C-alpha cells in the first residue's frame, strides 16, 4: 500500500473519530499525561522520565509504568495505590475510558432509568490494582463488589481499598472460590452444552453465577478479562511492560471463552443486573460475541471503541430490560445527532438504508440528493414541505421541542413551521457487520428550525428501525 493511501486512510480515521467524539463519545480517548509536569511534581517519578527530545518514559520498564500509574492516580484522582512486582499494571487513561463510557451508558435512557442516584457495580477480576472500583468510586461515588480468584489479587486489592479511607466503605473485595457452588454445577453443564460450539469453552472458576449472592442486585457489571489463550500469545508485545501474571493474562479459550461464560451467566442473572458489560481486546471477537448475545435473547446491545495511543479496545454492553427507543437520539439544538441501527439482517447494508432515507423524505415531497460515494443524503425542506408532513406522523415528541414556536392549523392536520428552509445531511457509516451509525447534521445550527430537525430525525429513526431491525434495540 502506498504511503499516500496510508496517509489518506489515517486522516479519514482521525476525522471519523473526531466526528464521533463530537457526537457524545462513541470513541473514548483520555488526554495523554504530561510527563514533564508530573516529573517536576513527583521527584520519585523524575528518574523514569527522559526529557529529550520530548518528555517520555520507557514503556518496556515495569517500574516506570507502575510509577506513572501511581503518580497519575494520586495527581488526577487523589488515590493512594501500589501493586507488587510483576502484577498487571493498569494504564490509568485506558481504564478511565471504560469508566467514562459506563457513566454515559448508565446516565442515558437506552433502558429505563434507575431512580437511585448511587449506583452499584460488580467488577469481575478486579486484580491486585482494584483499578476500576477505585477510579469509579472516586469519580462518581459508585459502590462496588470487586471479585478475583487469586490470593495475591485479593490481598492487594484490599490493601488498595484500605489505603483510601475516603472511599473504602464503597468497595467490597470478594474471593471467588475455585470450586463452584455444587447446586450450580449440573445447570452449568447443561448450559455449557448449549453454548459450546468449539473446544474453547470456559472451564475455570465461577464468574458471576455462584459469586453473586441471592439477595444482590447491581446496576452493572464490568470486566477486563484475561485476553489471551496462552502465555506466548500474551508476551507478543515487547514494546510495553505492564507486567501481568499468567492468572491475570491467560485463560483457556482466551477472552472469547471468558466473555461467553459471562453471557451465559447473564441469562441466569438477567433480572439482577441492569447492564452487563465487558472490555473486548480483539475486534474479531466482538462480532462473534454480539451474535451470541442476540441468540440468547438480549433486548439491547451497545458497543464502543476505546483508543489510547496505539491501543484499541472495545466495550460491549447488553441488557435484558425493555429498551426505550425514543430516547436514543440526542435532543434539539445540536448540529449533529445520531443513532445506531443494530441487528441488521445480512442482506441490508448502508446503501439500502440510504435508499430508504431518500424514499422516506421524497415521499413527503422533500428535495433529496443521494450520494453513493460519500454515503450521504442531502435534504432540503421548505416551509411547504414541512407543512405537508401530517402532524399525526410527528408524534408527541414535537411538544418536547421547547425552542420552537409552533402552531397547529385550524384542522390540526399539519404543522405550521417558521418561514425558513431546513437543510441537513444524513450520513450512514458501517460500524461492524450488522450495525450502522446514522448521523444527521444540520447545516445551520442557529436556524430557528433546529428543533424541527430533531423531530424529523427522530421520525426517521422510527421508520428505519421498523424497516431494518429484526430485534428491538
Ligand atoms: C486482565 S486482569 C484485569 C485486572 C484489572 N481489572 C485491570 O483491569 O487491570 C484479569 C483478572 O481476572 C481475574 N480472574 C480470572 N478468572 C476469574 C474469575 N473466574 N473470577 C474473577 N476473577 C477472575 C484474574 O486473576 C485477573 O486479576
């Protein structure tokens, strides 16, 4: 591939990421640390920082990465923290991205919102670092159960909790007993049969079933699973040294088997968690896991991408609760708004969705231009065009468009909109097979018609979902 093509692709990826960030963060990327500033604030960190040509650290030095994590947790989050030599050292920026996404997910109304303000989570495999409970408790005041299987992880996770008395009441560290609760074993065997499609079935200690107690409910679970199938696979990146013992990094079948077991457990605990989530390390596993999820009857699946430097990870979330369709769009007065179409059948691609967008608007007499190379439809609506949309097709959400002065015609059959033109663009992006992002961009943000745009866009979402989505999301 020529350098030019590579450069164009890089720019395109960067632009797409920026657009997605503007939309409320489908891509999560925290600001990189300022090593120079940290070195001057923390003398213990200074020896690890090479100042020329620009401040950096040696990522292959475990002591340097651990000290960076320690000072960042202290500087950004006022947390006291340490882990023993050789244990998996979390990258604060990367772990924060997961927490930011969860926060977004839990405060969205994809599913009905929880009346409680204090949220409770379950961190599967919290590790010696106990990084997720510490970060989330200090950022959002969420309470946690953090589980793990090894004695060292349990001992150090507890030490890290105890070193932070201001949040220690929020976090319970729980040891997973390697021999599962006998009453679960028979059921687990029959479920294994259901979930086994290859030899990579998870056969390790319990993950959720047998660890979550009978009287417990959680808003969410989260997990950074052992990604790798073998130690050789885990040692493939010599450029970084974040440590990691075999227990932390490896499980037979790798993350695919581990997360498949979480999915399996979620079918039994569907009423006990509002959201089940996991980090996914390999994009190739994401598609497989998403199809597993639809097979077991989830009602909603959400994914995201975490980008930190050159590291890409994915977030996968699902729920068995009833989704709230109408609220997945960001509300009026935004230049960009979007929704995801998930669970599309194989034969339906971006082009079919674009054609449906065009025919939907054309049907209402709006002027449309379909551009198949940019995957966009440009739409212009005049006052007359808008008037031709029957009010019963613009449901009650119109009333929520507070910024717009609206009047109904005497017979109530059409909406009387201000005397301007409304120009907007609908773009369709393929996310992963079966999932498309539909984005609407208003040309003039200051237009008094921006509220109307939201209404029209929401209607479009309903139409496209009805037409293309096999499962309700
Ligand atoms: C990749 S590490 C993640 C550690 C930490 N959460 C982080 O993000 O740095 C995976 C952790 O899962 C733990 N683990 C493996 N099997 C488990 C199980 N069945 N239940 C709970 N934890 C488990 C390992 O001991 C390890 O600490």
